[in-house]
C-alpha cells in the first residue's frame, strides 16, 4: 500500500467523520426548532408552529392556522425525514458502501441537499409572511442555522463520492 493510498484513506475517514458530525448537528438543530415554542415572541408572550403562549396560558393551534404555517410545518417535517434518512444512511456506511446498485454516499448527498432545500422553503415562507414586524426567537434562529449546515454536509458528501460512480 502506497503512502498516497494511506493518506487518501485517512482523509476519506476524516471527511466521513466531519460529515457525520455536521449532519447530526443540523438534524438536532432542526428537531429543536420544530419542538420548541420560541419562533416569535416578546415580553413573556411567544409562539411556535404548534401553539401560542400569552404569559402562562398556552393555546394549541391544531389545524386552524393560516396557510403559511401549514407550508412551514410540512416542509420542516419533510426536511426532518430527509435528515433522519441521512443519519440512517451514515450508520449504514459502517457496514456497507452500497445498497443494491446505489452508493450510500450518493444517497446521503441527495438527502442533505433535499433536507436543506425543504428547510430553506419552510424558513423563507415563514420569514416572508411575518416580515420584519415581529421579534423572532431562538427557535426560529435554530431553524435557519440548520439550513447552511445541511448544505455544508451535502458538499462534504459530494466531495467524498468516488469518481468512478
């Protein structure tokens, strides 16, 4: 085995590790953003995709919300599904590099970019409708933070694909 091959293998492992860390962090940020209640808020009142709290009194929205909330919910949940499939794919790369004729790295690349695109659509829709007339909370910021991390992870995955595929 040549020195070049050893270095290539080491950089490939480092890339897989970095990709796994980035994907886990972006998925975690997305889950926290979806589950938390501080998308919009000020002075003790706050609101999320699922409920609104005025002081200590919280009311669940259910399905009776404006269309942009539905769009945001759906695209965030679809992004979460892509993110989950991405993590399963990374775990599977420990055992095999392919499922049938499909490279798991290629599946990870597609999942990353798909999750990032879904999060971008969701967050842009919410931001576009709400505009600058509200005070955005930390949950909202975590949602936006997950978008570039999904894209960075997708770039890692793209660069790690063997050139023969």
